[in-house]
C-alpha cells in the first residue's frame, strides 16, 4: 500500500490517539510503515540531460549499489559534459564572465553537504560529498570551498569553454548590464534515486542562472530549497528560478507534504501552488519540481510548459513530459 489518503487518515487517528495517551505526533509519524511492492531501484532526473545522467546512475543501481553513489556518478556525467551549458564544465558564466557553481547532496541517513559559488572545479558534487563526509559542516562557499577542494586533490581548471564564452559575449552586446531573468537560461541537473535496499539519496548541481549577478547563489546548494531527502518518506529536487524556490523552501515542503500523505505528484502540485499563493510575480519565471517517495512512486509539476524529466526503472530509461500550472 502506498502512502495515500487512507494511510494519512490512519496516521492522523494514530496521532490523535497518540496525543491523548501522551505520545507526540512525531512519534506517531515514525510508526508509518510502507507495505506492499516497491518500485526499486528507480532513478529520476531533470531535463533532457537526465537520460545520460540516469544511464550512469543505473550502472550502480542495477548492481545493487548505494543510491548515494548512483546520484553522485549520475550527475558527474553532466558536470563533465562541455556541451551542456547549465552545469559544471561549459556552464554559462555570470554577467562578469565567471563560471560559479552550486551543488548539494543528501544521503539516506539525513546527512547533507553542499558547495556554493565554487569556481574552477569540474565536479562540485564530489566536493559537496566530501564536505558532507569529511567535515563537521554542511556548506562551504567560494574561496574556502575551492581551497578545500584543492587540498583534497581536485584540479583547478578553466570551466569557461569557447562555446560558453561566445554565448556570453553575444549576450553582453544585446543585454542591459543587469540581471535579466528569462525562463530558458537554466537547466540544473537534479537527481533522486531509490536503491535495491530501499534507501533514498539525492544530488543537485548547476552553474545557476546564466548571466546572474556576480556572487549570486541559487537554491541548488540550499538544503531544503533545491534538494531534500528524508529516508522515511521521500525526496525532492527543484530546478528553475531559484529565488522562488528559496522563498518557499520548495523541496522540504514537498517532502513534508508527502509525509502528510500526499503522493509525489500531489506534493509537487501543492508546492507549485504555494509559489502562486505567496509570490505575486510568479508568472514571469519557470519552476520545476521532481519527487520520489519511499515506495518508488514519482511525480513532477512545473509552473510553465516545457519541463521534462528522465526516469529509469525496471522498464527502461525514458523522458516524461511534465504537467504544469499556467495553461
Ligand atoms: N535553480 C537554479 C538556480 O536558480 C537554476 C536552474 O535550475 O538551472 O540557480
């Protein structure tokens, strides 16, 4: 049985009963048990490049590997691809011509790591994982993150490819020198996986909005905004205009909606509707959410048309067009 309305009602009764006899609501939540068949392993990731990322992740998942390793390897394939203009090597720079990267990762124990405003490193996701595993911190930023990476053997590289530089030079001629946000210049790779052992992990990595202000950090490295994983419930990732995601703490919100009984699809829709309720100029921006729950059920929703994601499970690796709010 999936975590559905019935479970939710059951849980509410349990919680109410619990509070009457002295248990806390959180205690009742922990008693939630997911029964029935699970769709595992499964991996989902944002946008067209998700297909390639999923292939890399599946190599690990099909051999009963850990979801954490799968999501790291999966998004690394996109970070290293110079033809993808929104992630890692070849990412479009900020308005001053600097490629600055954000990335985050979460494992099944609730551990989290991230880097923000990191330059010169092809694989920020692996630096984020090291922050998670080797430091007492969650996030390292800018120069400190770079130093940490170099000390740990990462190589300093020029990430501004000729292709990205050309695009930036063209933009400079036409653009007014201020951050202009359109809905086409972002394509973060966000990936969520459930492994054969039933454990969840997630990863998110991006060069952020193209031609952003120098120093701008988006939602992707902010735990709870760009990504959230709770191994008891589910996981979520975001893409699109990060400022809207940060202001509504989108990924955490989706996981909490799932905790309260919504399916991944319903949870994503509700989080997009939260943006509509709270942020008056929401129509000018694109946001896409992806979610995966503990049973392997997936969902996605966006503000505008055009968001898609790749899903790889026992069936195959395929693209799925996402339903959206503004029709
Ligand atoms: N969410 C990212 C950011 O705001 C952009 C993206 O999804 O590509 O930095």
